[in-house]
């Protein structure tokens, strides 16, 4: 079995996806801004008989991100599955009439430049394997923009367009790019947005390899 790299790994969705894929036999690379947090999560997963390692990188720093992915590959082996799901910064979420062009630099670096960097870096390895999955996870503003959340609305829309283009361009190469939209908050215990429920959905998306966009719940949330 090969490796899943989770960019934006944390104690909620990232940990749940790591458990889901780890129990299916995948090695797990946990990429977080904090090495201490990534290592702590890796230790927890290791105690559950999952082969996991932590790596630090800021997704807005291309050199750091590619270095983390290289270290993950060197430590765990080929990366077959990439999940891009870091949580956006609060300062990205300003009202549209208060948002300047400079205010959009961070959101676009975070939600567009980051995944482009990661995908382009890992794509040769996926092609060599002859298979791959790229999982994009976004909030509801990716499909229904909100004036109060201009930065994420604009940046998620750009990320969605990139993901859709990848889906179409890579299908013939057995590399599946797919997107999960999670309206509202990820809520432990909720029948639709509990992290373990979402992790099972992402596993099904990895296996299904047909549709581009999936919804965890109604966009009315």
C-alpha cells in the first residue's frame, strides 16, 4: 500500500481521514504548520497501529510545502492520495466592500497557490504509480459566495475551478480529482458533519472515481 498526504492535518477531520485511510492500509503523512501538533497526532495514530509521520509546512510557502512532501515521500514512500484541507485564517473572511486587492493575496496563496504547488509536485509520482487521488475539501462558499466572507468565497471559487479542470484533464490517466463541499461547521456527533462520517465519504470518493463534486449536507446550512 502507498501513502496519503493530508495537508492541513489537525485533530478533527484530518485525524478522522488519517484513521479511515490508515485502517485501510495506507501510510499517513500529516502536514501541519506546527511540527509539534503534527508529531502529537502522529504519535496518537501510531498507538492505534497506523503508520503515521508528521511534517511541518506553511501552505503559503511553496519551498516549505514541497520540502515537506519530499520528506514524506522519502520517509513513507510514494504518495498516491493527496488531501488538501487546511482551515482558512479568520482574517480572510472580510465583507466584500471592505476587501481590497491586497486582502486577497493571502486567501489566494492559501487556497489556490498552495494546492497548485502540491499537485504539480506530486503529479509525476502519481503518474509513475499509474494511479492517484486528489481530494479537495471546501466550505459552502466555494459554490455559494457570501458577501460577508469575501476572501474565502473568491479563493474557494478559484480552487474549485482548478480542481474541476484537474478532474477533466487527468481522468484518462487514472488520477481522480474530486471535491467535497461541507456547508456549515464540522460537528462531532452530527449525522452528516461528524469527522468520522466525512472521512468515510472521502474514502468513498477515493474509491468511486466518477463524480467531481460531492456535498456533505444541504447548502442551506
